[in-house]
C-alpha cells in the first residue's frame, strides 16, 4: 500500500517540477534477494523560461499611405468647373495661333454636367475666326470670362466669313470682362476692311478709343434666337452702338439685359431693328439700364423699317412683335434732332414700352429740333416717367 502511494507521489512530483524526482522505494520483502533500488534519474536541465509576451500590440502597424491626388489630366479643371484655355494648349505670347485650344476648352466646358466657366487668363492670345456653338449640356451655356487680350489674325484672307468671334445656339450666356481687362483687338489698323473718312463727319476729331469695343459697326450685336443674354460693364465706341435684330427670317429673342455701359461717339446707342416683310416672330422682356451716352447721334431707337443702303425689295411691314421693353436710368448727350425714335410696325405694333429716368441733353444749342420723341407706326402702352430729353 505504501509503495503504491509513493509511486503516485513520485509521478505527481515529476509532473510538477523536474527537479523534485528523488524517492527510495522499499526493498521487496518476499523476494530471495534484495532488489537494488533503481538509480535516481539525473535531474533534467531547467526548461527555458517562457517568453513573456510584450504588451499588445507587439509592433505598431505602419500608417496607411495617404490618398494622393491623381495625376493631373491634360486639361484639369477646378471644383468650380473652370476650363482654362492654357490647359488646352493656348499660349499667351501674342504669336501662337490658339483657335484649336480655344475650341477644345469650349467643347469641354459646354459638355460639363455642372456649372462651368470658359476662362481666358491674362496675357495676349492670337485667335483666328472661331465660333462657340451650342446647345450645351442641359441646354445651359458656360459663363465666358475674359481676363486677357484677344488679337485677331491681321490678314483678311484668314476670314472665310465676316465674323471673327461668334456665339450660336446658346441659352443663358454671360460674358464677363472689365474696364481694365478683357480686351478684343481685331487689328483693323493692319488691314482694315473699311477706311474711316473724316471729310463729312463733324465729330471725327472727337472720336475716342478706350479700353473697350472700338469698331466701325455694332459694338454688340444680339442676333435671332438669343435668350437670357446679359451684357454689362463695357465701353462702346465709336461704331453703331448696341444692336438687337436685323436678320431676315427672325427667330424669337427673349430675356436681354444690358446694364452699366458707356456708349461714346456712336451713330446709335440702344437700337432694335427688324427687316420689313420678314416672317412673324417676337422679341420681348428686354431691359436696358444705367447707361451713359456721350455724343451719340440716336441714343434710343426702334427701327422696324431697317433697310441698309435702301435696297430692300419688300414694301410689307415688319411682322416682328417688340414688347415688354424697359429702358431706365439713361443719361448723357446726343447730337441729332430726336433723342428717342420709335419706328414701329403697322402690322405688329410695339407694346408695353417704358422710359424711366431718361435724362438726355441736346448738344447743338439754338438749333431747331424735329421733336425730342419721334414716333411712327403703332405703339401700344408707352410710359414716359420722370424723363427729360
């Protein structure tokens, strides 16, 4: 009984620790000769101490690489959808022809799904005849901002049409410039298409060229099909002023806003013109305000008998309906017998015309005037408020 217990104790101690394995078994009392005790096993070497794990985590994981901006494309845009022509290859040195770069930037801006701006930065850009066409994405035109100066090609042989820069089939176009930037130079002095004559012009010596639109024709011409067009902060003159219409087979013109402009030494100031005998159409919701006239022949004129060179074949009245025309805060001087001329159609009468705060002074003293307000044809709903001319 004792031997059984000691063996169990030895086994238990051996499991508990290898260093406690010393025990002597009793001799066998029933055997013929004593059985020698088995030699005590040599003590085993101490096992290596188990490694104590380091506090979690044993090693800090490396921080993930930060997101890097993608490599810029050939034509990057910023968050506001600004399409800079220099990102499309335009060079502002005044010598490199940039029409292709301008066209590529325009198409990208036109196709952009959000609000976009076609942007011309500071510098001098040489541009041949170019047309910026719509319709654009969601039928909305990009804004056009001109900070630099555009030079036309000087050779007339480069022009297949009479236009240098045109905007077509667009809605909501806004053209942004300023008095000290955003210049368009047609280089007419190099190879002029029309030589000015001072022989019969009493105002020739007073012609002033400022940092604005200086041309022998319309400073701004708003053609058929124009909608939601804004013109602001320009200086116009000499030339024919700011004009709407003229073209045969007219399309409707809607939502024209012209404000904060100076018109200097022009034949006309604000002019709306239509051909006789053209097809029925409408021009309406047009506002002209905060405009200064300096020595303008016809400051405000509606001409629905427009016939250049008197070569019109039709004697039929114009069928273009002009209505909802608001002209206000117009100040300055004029040099003809009538400050305001309304030659309206007898078949499509002008309608709802308001003149508010018009203050125009006649430049030629002691001269008879035909009438400060000259009306011909049919006009319904004319209001003249707080005005003197």
